[in-house]
C-alpha cells in the first residue's frame, strides 16, 4: 500500500469541537472541561480508522503573533478572546496527541497551516498521498492530485472532501487560483477586508477572465463602473490580502517524513489519560486502531496490520437483501459514511447474528416500511438516503433518558459496523426498560420518533431562497460598512481598525476622553452593549458609526453563511437538532435558520429572500400567541391569569390593569412594558435584581413591582415556589407531556450552582411544554395535509412558528387547517391561539 500522510490542524479542529459540544456536558469530577478534547479525540479516531494513514502529524498555533501580524497588525484582531474553558484544555490536548503516538509541531511566528503546507509539499515531492484536515479555507490552495483537504461542514464529524474537482465545482477555479480569488473576496474571520462591492461571483469571474490577480491589476483600467473604481482604489488591499493568504512551504522544521510514521495506538499510553479525562466510552472505539505489537516488521508499516477486523460474514448487496427479506422480525442497521454517503454497512438480525456489506448499495428493504428497523440517529441517515420503517432510535431514547447529558454516539463502541449493529439490539432492550421506568415510552413512541421522521422530510425539502437578492443585500451591507468606516475615520481625524478593541480603547477613552465603560482584563469594554450605553450617555457620532458598522457587518456575515449553504436547486437545507436542548426544543444548524433577524427593517430584508419555490404560490407562517404565558396559566391554575386570557383582550394591558389598579384604557406603554418583562421573566427565574436591570429601575422598585404582581396573581407565586421544591424532592421537572429534566445541582452545596439549577427548574416545565406542543402541532399539520391530499408542505419550525410552502389554490384550506391542527395540539386551560399570515416571502407572510 502506498504511503499516506494525515495532517491535522490541531487548533482549528479542537476549536470547532469546543463549539460543537456543550461545555457544561463535558466536565470531570474535578471540574475540568473536556468538550474540545473529547470532540477532537472522536474525530481523530474516525480519521485514523477511515483514512488508514501510514504517517500522521498534528500542527498547532503558538500564538496570534506571527509574521502576518507584523505585516498587517489587524490580522485576526477582530477575534474574541479565547474562552478560558478552551484554553484550559490545550495542554491536555497536546497530551492526547502524544498518547496517540502522533508527532505534533508548533513554530513561533508561523501558523499551523504553514506547517501543514510545508509537510504536505515535502510528502508530495516524495510521492506520498496527503490528507489534510483543517477548518481554514486557505488550505484549498494546497489541493492537488496528491493532496486532499477534509473541510468541516458541520462540527467536526461532517467533512467535505476537497479535491481539485471539488474546488472547481465550488468556486469555478483551480486550487492554484484560490489565493488570488481570496485576496479579492477578503476573509471576515481573519479580519481581511474585501474589495467593496466585490462578492464571490465577481471575484471568481475576474480571476477566470484575467487568469491571475496580477493580470487583473494590470488590466484594472479596463473595468468600468463603480466596481472598477472600487478595485482601482483598493489594489493595495488586494495585494496585502494576497500576501497574507499565501501559505508558507518552507517553515523550519526539525523533522523528516520517516519520523512521522504511525504504528497505531498503544493502550498503555492512552488508557491512563482516558481515565483522567473520564472518557470511558472511547476505550472501545480505539480497538480497531491499536498497534499489534510484534507484527509490524522493522522499518515497514502495513495498514492491514493496524486495522484488523474481527471475523465477520461479508455479503453482497443482493445477498443481504435476500437475507433480510427471508428474516422474520426486526433488523438493526449501522452504516459508515464518507463525504455524507454510505461507505459500507452492517446489518444484525439479532444480538448475535450479523453481517457486513462493503458497498453503498442497498436493496428496496431500506425504504420498505414493512421491514422494522432499529437504528442510531436515523434522521442523519434519512437526510440523504431513502429510509422507512424505523421502529426504535437508540440515540433518541438515550437523549430522553438523560436529556442533559452528552449525546450518545454509536461510534463510542467498537468501530466495526456489524458489531455496532448487533449492539443496537441489547441497547434497545435496556433503553426500553429505562424509558418505561421513567414513564417516557409514550412520549418516545408518539412524539419523538414521529417527529424525527418529519424532520427528515423537512430537511430534504429545504426552503427556496432568492440568491440574487441575498447577494445584493450582502453587497449593500458591505458598502455600508465601508461608508461608515470612512465616516468614523473622518470623525476621529485618522484611520483606525474599527474591529480592534485595543485601538477602540485608545480612541474612545484616551483621545476622545469619553466616560469609561465596564472594566475588563484588557482595559475597558468596547462590546456592542457598552458602546450602546456610551452612545445613549454622550451621543458622540463616532459611537453611532461604530454601532452601525457592528450591525451591518453582522448582517453581512449572516448572509455570507446563507449564500454558502444554497444547494444547486436554489434551496437551503438546514439541520434540525432534536437532541441538543435539554428542554426538548429544536435548534437549527448548517445554517441556523432560527436566527434570521426579525426585529429590524434591514434584518427583515433577509427574510424577504426566503421565498416560495418553483411550483408553489406563496409561503404561510403560523405561530402561537403568548404560548408560554398560556402554559403558565395552565400549570399554575391562577384564576386571574386564566380570566385575562378568557377576556381575549390585550394580555399585558389586562394584567397591568390588575397590578396597578387602573382601568385597562388607562394603562400606558411603560406600564405594559414593565408587566410584559415581568410576566415572561418569571418563567425564566428572573430575580428582582435582574428585573431592575432590564427595566432600568432600582432593585427595591423592582421588588415592589414583583410583590404587587404576586399579590394579584398568587397562583403564579405558589406554582413557581412549588415547582422548585417538587423538583428538589424527586430530582427532576416534568412537562405537560411527561418530558423530564434531571437537575442534581438542586441539592448542590455550591450556592451559585444551586441557584442556576433552580432557574432551570422554573423554566424547563414551561419551555419544555411549549416544545412538546409545537412538535405535536407539526405532526397534526403533516398528517392533515397528507389525509386531505394537499400539495402544500411544511418546511420549517422556528421556535413557536411553522412555515409552509403553499401550492396554487390551497391558501384558504391550508389557513383553516393550520388554525385547527395547531389550536388542538394540546387542551390547555388557557386555549391555544394561532396567528396565520400569507405572502410571497417569509417576511411578507409575517403577521
């Protein structure tokens, strides 16, 4: 087998793992955070098992101070301070790499990508195949017939395989052209400015037309219009970007390729570290990559000696199909993926009889609902492959049993697909017992399993977007950033980096002598909240410009992410995360469509670019009105709150009338605002101090307001008190549908941890019940659409809102359907109220 070098950008991938896995779910008994280490370890094990390298190396950054910051001091200056929870894991991350028997490098003055470029060039020159795993797109310039980049699309497990063909398909350019293209586009993550008005399409078109950045600059006088003027005025920007984007291929490394040989993991080195980090499940996962001592000839490494599988029956796809259809009862299935596609799979007929298929081909059984299947995270499989008949999902079951814990991964076990499939049988049995003991079987079978199927369908559908509209918006926001930056420079009397906290501190507090903000380790805060507060006090124009820059840059970044996610059919397909939030709420990633701005007019313009797709007439949005307050009324049985809903008037004005003792028509906007903040805040454990900060009143005034509120709504007071005490007794809270959240910290001796758990105990039943209701509503809506034979379809769920694509002529019937099915999702004492809107875009459909 040819030599194969695996190179990993340690900082980049560990940082992604840190944000992909909740830090609070990964701590040792001593309080050490381990989420970055755990995510990196799981990624490393998968790469070693799947890529089967003969040589391995990991590169780390030493600091942010490199030759690039000497050339351009603002390089990466916009990046936030590294979280302490991540920094505390770095030394252990080095220990982990060493325990795997892998060489690692870091060189003062250079970045990890420069080290990877140097090693990959050396390996390519020696005829080796190279695999580079990094989250930095600058690495695309290294791609060749011998060098492939694995670029994370989501977290650290979903990796895109960037070959020369993949780079060309993505950008219309060769890897060699990529640095020229990037120089024009800029890179917000590295604080490299773009050429104003020049987006990815224009940058790509120019490089294709002229052949290189230098040729473009030489011919810049031939480009007409504003974009041509912008290019000519910013040639120095492009040249600086080009120099900084170019990776270095001759970093001084005291090593050779022979020293990078990797002979597998030695348990004696890794086990003590795993025990220290409390990574118990990973011990099983490393079995396929354990070095076989004595079997490796000196100076020679054979991949086959490193990746020994236990004896397994291997069938062809046709043989597997026949075996499955001749079997009576359930089967379990586990597949291994490469680039999002099935690489091979294992099928078990029971807990001791299984086989492996070394192919991506599957028979009709995979989409046959009559073949009952046990799987782990079936939704991820079904997103890209036809699937039906899943009767038990072990990942969903383990999530319900322990919703606040670390997500269970099938790869935590031995790596072979067929062995993992066998284990699904006994895991189903044990989890069924646990679900039954916790009274969660109905929730699992009637809500979570069907919702997983529906989410799979919604992910496959996606939502159409107006790519041209998004591009125009992105260019507008980029020009706004440029315009406001120039105005800020004029106001200050000199140029400065608007993204540099250090330069902002000098400008605002030393030069302009503005009042000091909140004290932080590096001086005084210049975050958006501090700048807003400072502007309200001083009305200084430079602050207004800085806030505008922050706002528009954030919107531009949002659009960049959306444009990146558009598929070839013009639709965006998000990933709904069903097993992340302990309360049961769904979240959205890749991209996050639950975070599209709605509060500002410019933010709503982004929503205007989400449109009805081909063959559909419009979009429909339907959401619940004040669902959390209705749940509060239902759970607390407070007569006055229930009466307020019954009257059907403006809820917050009605409550304000009760609290302040004035007629409803005498409630002014400030009274209403205070009561609204109070009502929603109580569901989140809001204290008098928190309320005072929110309403800009003194803590005693806030406490007086809370006292008056509870005098009138004593049922709410009694409920909030009892729910915490009940949770303290039994150890968990429950939603209206029986979803549990375990809160062991309610009994903790540490007051801070205990108070956090108390706020969770207040919030979980209300927010969790809202999650249960919207999920049931989704099932109701989908079922009614199918039973009525409609072509309209459900696309998105955004908190308490559903978005549908409406087929021609179905608007009236769909509106009635949504009101009925959402309104009957659960029989609350304060009946559910549904608002519906129709429009050509998501924004137009708002109501």
